[in-house]
C-alpha cells in the first residue's frame, strides 16, 4: 500500500511535467510562426490596408460604421473573418479593430444564419432527410452547440448554415458566436496591429501577446466547454 502511493505521486508529477513541456513547446512554435508572419510577404500584402484606410477616410466619422457594414456583408457571403480582423488591425489599430470586427463578423454570421433559417431550412430537410435527424441531436444544447461549432477548423460560413438547420435559438447563436469568435479575433487583430509598428521589436511583441492570448483564451474556452458538457451529461 505504501509503495503504491509514491508510485502514483511520481506518475502524476511526470504527467504534469510532460504537460508543461508540451504547452511550452506549443507556445514556442506559435511564437516562431508569429515571427515568420512578421517577416513574410504577408506584411507587404497587409500594407495595402493603407490604401483602404485612405478610401475610408473619405467617409469621415462614418468610416468605422462603413467598415463594420462591409465586414458584415463579406462574412455573410463566406469571406474568412480572420482576414478582415487582420486588415482591421492594420487600418484602425487593435482596440478599434477588435470592437468593429466583433460587431461586423457576428452580424455577418447572423445574416447567413437568419437567411438559411427563414428560407433554406425546409428545403434542406425536404431534400436531405438525414439533416433532420442530425438537427434533433443538437436539441437542448443551444449555446454549447454554437461554442463547439466555433472551435471547429471549418469556415464559419458553413457553421452558420449547419447551426441554422438546428434548433439553436437566435439568442444562443448570437451569444455563442460572440464568445466563440473572440479568441481568434483578438489574435488576428493584434497581428494586424503589430504589422504596422515601425519598431520591429514592438511588432514582434504584439504578435507574441496575440499568440499567448489566443492560447490562453482558447484553452480556457475549451476547458469551460468540457466542464459544461460534463454537467449536461450528469443531468
């Protein structure tokens, strides 16, 4: 009995040490990728944001609203939202970028969801009966279903369509989408803002912060989802 306790303790310490090593290694990889992005042609490409900024300047005080509306329309037709988040970081800087893109991307996703819910749901169920059975599986897991869908490595446009076919409520869709979009949105906006820094060191610091935030928020969100899933199972 006495030998079993130290053995279990050693195994737990070893598992914890391996977990720390894996997380540290992942962070180093992410930081390396951030530096690669900073020195890659993406920086030159995003510099075109200055041209878009000049065009937006013609709208004066309405420029943020115009950008937000354009973001919503582009996301609604399937344009990757992270591309727009990075562009917003280049044009507006981090604080305004995350504010405008969160509003614009959630609004765009909701437009797709709303259109499919009102005009495409019956057609899809009629021609693809299996989708109805899939939809029933998501019943009773509104917010959780949206949060899980937002963590999948799939274009958000397709997630919007799938969620529109489910019983997910409008409120759950909006809340889950806002929360689910936040970790990667923060990262993309910080990267965009980092690309316009005149000081290379400061630019890399922006990217390091972006990747650390993404890692922490992503892990935190996944942990929260797993806890909620466990509570649903117990019910």
